[in-house]
């Protein structure tokens, strides 16, 4: 099964706010754990992070809706090795299984890679209900 879970934080700095519009800059620092199957059928995981600097402009277009214009620059990325835990069949003094870390197996050495570095622009519509 392919998927990911993550957490992170961002540091925001408001530039302006007024007359139904606001703008802010932010530094996003995500940290993700990605999981998938390798070519030998092992469930492997990797760590991944892609910090970015974002600029956002939100403009209120009606009582309940905003349009948000965003520009993001992902300035670097970190991607750990794909690996999994192999059970050795041995137990320690507490009775827990002893495992070894093994690297994922990829046919033709073509491992999945994330290369998010670059500049991104997005436009979104936000609905506010309160």
C-alpha cells in the first residue's frame, strides 16, 4: 500500500490585512514518512522533507468565499533511503524480536525519488462557514 503521513510547522508573517484582503509570507517545514512496496514485495518506508518559502494573498469575493493566490518556492529537499525491518528469528533477553534494517530492492536500480525543488503557483477558492 502506498501512502504517507507527516507533520510539520510553519512560521507566518502577516504583511497586510484590510478591506477584505490579507497577505502573508511563510516558511513551511514539513516532515513526512512515505511508505510503499518495493519490487520484492517488502513494505518499505522513507523519510522526506521539502521546506518552502510561500507568499499568499487572500481576497474576499463574497460573504463566505475567498480566492487565494499562492506562490511557493521549494528551495531544497531531503529524502532518506527506502528501507524495511527484517525479522532475524532471534529474540533478546526481554523476549522481543530482533530485527535488521534492510534496503529496498528495486528492479534495474530504479528507486522512487521525490524532486520537488522549484517554483509553484496555485489559485484556490476557499469557503468559510461560521
